[in-house]
C-alpha cells in the first residue's frame, strides 16, 4: 500500500511506474487526517470543544455531488466536525473526498471494513461508476471473500512475493487456503477462575430505559440492557447509529453515563466511583483507541500498558508482567517485534497488539468495537476462535460490535440491533 501511495522511501526497483497523485483511501490516511486535525485543535483558545474541520470543507462542490453524498447517508453531517464523526463516517468521508475531487486513479485499502451493509453496496455502486468513467481503481484486501465484484484483475501476494497475477477467475482458481503459521494454543494465557453464568449473579451491566447522544442530540433511547456473566452480546446497526456511543457510556467515556440509570459491576454510576475503578475490570479495543494510540512506545510496552489502561507506558513494570506480555506477543506471532515502535507496525499488527493489550489483565468485560478491522482471514478466524475459547471457558463476557455477518457467531447469546432504538 505504502509503495502504491508513494509513501515508501526505503525500497529499490529496476523499473517502477506509479500513478501520479492518486486518491488514497486507507487506514494510514485516515490516521494522518486525524492527527492533522488534532494539531489544529483550537479547543484551548476557543474555551469550548473544537469539533474540527467541518465535513463539507473536505469535499469538492457539495451541491453538484448532493445525490452521492446523500446515498452515503452523509448529508446530515456536512456541518459536523471531523473529530465528531463515527469511524465508518470517517471512512465514507475519505471516499467522498477522493471521488468528488475527480481523481484519475483511486487506491482503496480494505474497502468494506468499517462500513455498514448499505454503505458497502453504495461503495460498490460508486466504484463501478468510477470505472465506467475511465477512473482506474486499485483495491487491497486481506481476504478473497472481500474482492469486490468490480475488480477484473487480481495480484496475489504470498509471503512477501507477488505469487500470481492476471484475470480474477484464473488467479482465484489457483489459490489454495494458506496454512496457519502461528501458535494456536491460548491456554497459557488464562489463569483466572471461571466466571459463572449464573442469572442470580449481579449483572455486569444494567441499563434501564437507556439513551445516548451528544448535547441535546439523542441518537437512541428506550434501551434496556442486562448483561450477566457469560451473556456475550453482539451489537449491530448502521454507521453512526450510536454503537460506539453506547460502549462509551458503559465504559464511562461518555458523560451520558451519569444521566442514565446505569449500574456497572453492581455499582450505580454516579455514586462516587472513579472511571479507573470501573475500567480495571474492562478490556477495550476500538477504532478510537487505535486512532488515539499514537504515542512513542515499543510493541512490548503497548501490550503491557493494558495492565494500567494507559496510552503509552508510564509506570514501572515487574518481571511477571513483562513475561505475560511476551507470551501474548508470541501467541499473536509478533515475538520478534517487541522492540519495534508500535507505530511502525502495520495497521493489522497494531490491531493484534491492541487486542493483546485488552486481554492482558484478564478483564471481566471484554469490549471489542470492530476489533477485526484490517485483519486477514487467518487472523480474523483466529480472533473468532479466541472469542469462542473465552466463551467456552467463561473467562470474560464479551460485547462485540461488528458489521461483518461472518462474525455474527452463535456464541453471542444476545443481539442488539441499535437501529431499532434510533431516534432519527
Ligand atoms: N463528540 C461528539 N460530538 C457530537 N457528535 C458526535 C460525537 N461523537 C460522535 N458523534 C456523532 O454521533 C453519531 C454516532 O457515532 P458513533 O461513533 O456512536 O456511531 P457508530 O454506530 O459506532 O458508527 P460506526 O459504525 O461508523 O462506527 C455519529 O453521527 C457521530 O457524528
């Protein structure tokens, strides 16, 4: 991706022709945009929260592209600041930015990751149209399942080599399923006692007539939620319906947690508890955490930081904590990268490290907001295998947000479609 995007400095090639000034849609670009917005954050000067550059400022000729913007369900956020967008909306904005700018070449990484079903269909429609209009579209995917129908040719990389290339059907018919090349045994990582699945136990989360939103804007309401140990929950719903907001209310990262009738681990929110007391029993992975984790830190430190819920490591750690973190790195296949700066890992490897970071303290509640974004089939399957292992052994209770239907596993005993509680 970096080579195609013109971002790679350290490489050699005897012949190389790259597209000039292509439109890039990737996690890295999304991250750069976010960091740029953080640099421009004027909250301190304004004496109020600076929401960031409004969406419409990223787009060329909004009027002309009104239908396109509407089809992506982005017309109602044109005046919203970039930092207030949901993760799927950030991705859609990047797509709209490149398409409205009229690029000749578009390179899009993992096109469907983070998008709801309707947006995936819309993206397909838009890309098909771009191709009809002579725009060249390259896409990079981690799974043959994610190859869009509009691709005519495929290049297949295997172990760092371009192993096959040519017409889609010919290439795909010659690809065999790659064998797993990592340690599959999670057993050494879990020592805690089993959580019982007893309905008479105190619920981990109880939300009565719950609502969520920002300021006066309410996204969802009337939500009743009771999560007992072992009641793993899948949360779905279109981009921007409030899934991350709900999770943030549960984790205490959204101030509506105080306005709600909410108890966590048997304790009513707003009864004097600190956010850290609550968080010590939670392991969290989310697009926002991934976005915010941009401090200098080694890969090993990033995993260890999970013991303290910190972004970066600012405490002394003991030998046992380091040993546990190394075990995790071994399991996720990154043992040889412990000194590599976290930010220098690929996006997918960063994700795996953040998952290990969430698991390291063996949380009672494991909150995973689209954890598999950017992972290839092997690691995605591996992640689901781990979820099953956690569920079977009752090691933690899982709250899982995913747009991918192949991740809607029967292990999730409850399913909340948040759209059903939408106020819009
Ligand atoms: N700090 C904020 N201030 C104002 N509005 C916000 C803020 N954060 C998010 N929003 C808005 O709230 C809505 C819900 O955002 P949220 O991130 O909860 O959606 P989501 O369901 O998780 O979406 P996605 O599937 O894209 O991740 C979005 O329309 C977003 O623009």
